[in-house]
C-alpha cells in the first residue's frame, strides 16, 4: 500500500498522532493532510501535462522542419524538371525554320510577281 510500510506500522503512526494531537484535533489534521495530498497530486498532474505538452510541441517542430525540407525538395525538383523540359523543347524549336520558310515563300512570291510584271 505505501511501499514497505505495512498495516502494523500504519496503526502505530495513527496511535502516535492521536496521542500527540488528541481526538479533537485529529479530524482537522486529517482534513489538512487530505487537502495537502490533493494539492500535491494536482500539482504533479499539472507538471506532467506541461511536460507532455512541451514534448508534443517539440515533436511537432521536428515534423514541421521535415515537411519544410520535403517541400523544398519538391520545389527544386519542379524547377529542375521545368528546365529540362525547356531544354528538350529547344531541341524541337521550329520557330526559326518557320520564319526561314516564310521568308523564302515571300521572296518566291515577290520574284513571281516581279516576273509577271516584266
């Protein structure tokens, strides 16, 4: 019950307290002892909950750091993929070819018009 204190020891302590304080003060002492133990238990529970909250906050902080690192990795990967795609499209860029062909057609049309005029 109280560790290594058994029933005979508890009875002996109660008899000593009864002899020291008398039967009239015994209820007051019991009430005071009960209130003290209740307050002590409440304080211990508050401390436990505060410690647990701090541990949870620390865990959340680590999780947030991990998530931030993952987001940075994904962002970097996205940029890298965009650059790779742009490089691949540059290989297939036909804009210059179209402009060149357009100029050739315009020149051919001009030449044809010039030859008809003459």
